[in-house]
C-alpha cells in the first residue's frame, strides 16, 4: 500500500478537476490541493522543519488542516492538532510536550497565542491563518525536498488525556490509516458519488480519519467549520451530503431545532454515530427525522485510529426482533480481534463475563510520544491493546460496554478524565479532598460532578469558576456537592463505582 501522500498524488492525477473539499464558499480541486500541499511542504522545509519534527495547529475545522497534515508528511514531519476548546495552559503543555517547531493558529485564537507564545521553548515560528500563513505558503514555489516515506512512519499525533491527567500524544502511522480506510469504504458503502461531511472536530480522531478518508477514497468532502446543528443541516442541503458522522448529542439537537427541520436532508444515505452511547428516544427520533436513511453505530478510540466495531444497519430497528442489540457497540471490524480479559491477570473471560476490552488490529497506534512505559503498559507483547474500557461479548460476538476501567467521562463526545479535574480542584486552598464522577445528563449524555470535602465555607459556583479559570469549560464540573468524606478502599483508591451508582440508578446503561 502506498503512503498517504502518494495516494493524494494518485487521486490528483486520476481526477484533477474533481472537487476535493468544500469549505464554506470555497471549493478546491484535487489538482489545486496537491499543489498547495507541495507548497506547504516546501515552506516547512525552508523553515527548518525536517523528518520527525512536529508542527502544531490550533483552529476550528479548516482546509489548512489537510494542507498541513499532508504537507508535513511529504517531508517526514508530523502534524499535532490541538483541541481549540482547551485553556491556554493546556495548549502550552501539548505544544511544548510535542516540541513543535511551528505553531499555526486560526484568527479566532490569536488571544491564546498572545497568552502563551513566550512560553513555547521549542517553537521557532508562529503563523496565523488568513494573514502571514498565506504569505508563507505562497512564497515557496519550489518542489519540496525529496523524502522517501515509509508506511510505518508516524502520520499524525493526536493528544488523548490519560487517567493521570497528563495528555498523551498518540502516534498513528500511514499504515494505521491505510488499514482502517478500505474497511470503512466497504462497510459504509462509499463510491465515486459519495459526498462525505467532516462535521467532527479535526483534532478528534473521527474528524482526522474522515478528512484523510475523503482523499484516500477520492471522494468530495464538505468541511464543517464547527459542530453546529443548523450549519451542518444547511451544508447537507447545499452540497447534497450523502454520508456523515455525528455524536448523539448533535442528533438530539437537530431534532429540537426548527431551522434544521426546514432543511432538505433527503440526500443523506448513511448516518454514522458514535463517540458516546445514544438513548433509544434520540435514536427513534433521528430515524423518524431521516426516513430512508441507514444508521450505523461505531465504537473506537484515538489509539485504534477510530472505529474498531460497528453496529450494522440491519440491527437498527427499535421495534424489530434484534432491538436488544441497539444497546451494544456492535461487532468487530474485519481486521480487528476482540478479547475480554480480567484486568488484573489478563486471563481471557467467557462470553457474558465483564472484563477489560482488548483489541488486536493493524489500526493500533505505534505508541505514546515520549512515554515508553505507558506504551508498554497499553500495548501487550501479543499485539493486543488495553482499551481501559470494560464490557462483555455476547454469544453472537456483539460487544456491550459495561463501564470504564479508567473512569473516563464522555460528555457530548468529548473525553474528560476525572483525575485532571481533581488535580485542579485540589489546588484550591479550601478543598481537602474531592472526587469527580460522570452523572446522567439529558443533553450531553453525562456531565462531570464534583464531590468535595472543604475545610471552610465554600459555594458550588466558587469551585466551578475556579475550574473554569484553569480548564476548558467542557471539563469543568456542572454541579458540586459537598461531603463529609470521600469513600476510599484500604489502599486509598477512591471508590468511584460506589459514588456513581446512586446517580445511575434506573438508567438503561451504566455508561453514558
């Protein structure tokens, strides 16, 4: 399989005038995109960027993301997308950790750049999209230096927070994508007439995979600037989008907004959803809103280059004989082996027994950037990756996610790690102990709740404001409850399951 940059060249030769991406009022052909990628690669090389170097981008979804992703890869460098919802301190950590030589920011994020540019010790140059970035790209007309990329080279580095609260750089290769994308092409029914919308943020593995997938399969893509339900619906109508991936909270919002109902969504063929579970009410409403559209759920992780299981279209009948399967995450992708293991011993467990979900697939990351111990802990010698999620397989091989080994909270498709929030809360002088858990939320699926032991008078809003000054708002507790003590086991570990259970009583799923 050729490397991804060569696949883009092939697509540009095969159909140079076909539109690769629509972005707002802009449209770029495969020929023009390939030329821009060469110019970006040349500009990076002229700026001293070489094989193995990292460059970072902080922006909402954009065409420039694709230019930088493929331009960096063309000279052996690696793009590091940064979550634009992060606080400046969090952005600074990722850019510094990656030792990014260049940081590119969107015009909306120049205040963030101003707040942290003096703290980026490895970053030699910063560029703002729409201003000096254009001058920088257009100044280079020479071809980029020759670089012989290998399929095992790192293609992109996406940051996924860990249970310790420190974000980890997940290194994904050309091969990882080249394994995943032919599978999606077949399962999703992609062909030359497909118009695929990138509505998920490109810093998220789903947005990244979809962006690359458009070019890998020679499709026409539509890049949504941000995940706004009305803008998404209008883009579907305008560009006759046929395939789209959304998180359940967006499907819920689309059902609530009259402006969405006024749009013609009849071009849609397949609605993919995932990143967090969906309630039966939301799914029923979405199916009713989109008659004739096929639905498919997918489950995966950043470390697995996205989806590793799928719930087939045929299982999406809430009133049919297989309705119970709607609570599952589906069956493994053809290139993925799943195993349920005892988290302590890694002994394989039989069908129906809950344990840690392990997966073996060529989509598994090559490792965490600069974290060999964490890599060795996650990637087992036999090729299986420890997902940190708990679940079971039924007799038919369907995966049911039961809980999270790592206590991760998923709110509106965003991953939130309690330890990161707890570390911030413990920095408050009046907080003596705390625990952060996910509790049910009708809008976001689940939301963080802080359980706090305080040494003096303190109000819930005081702590919420304290967190918002130090963390991205989506990570901050929505509610705060004061307790006399936080329950712990004899070794001092917080009994998170015990804390969560009262809030999830009566829910049809234990993970939201």
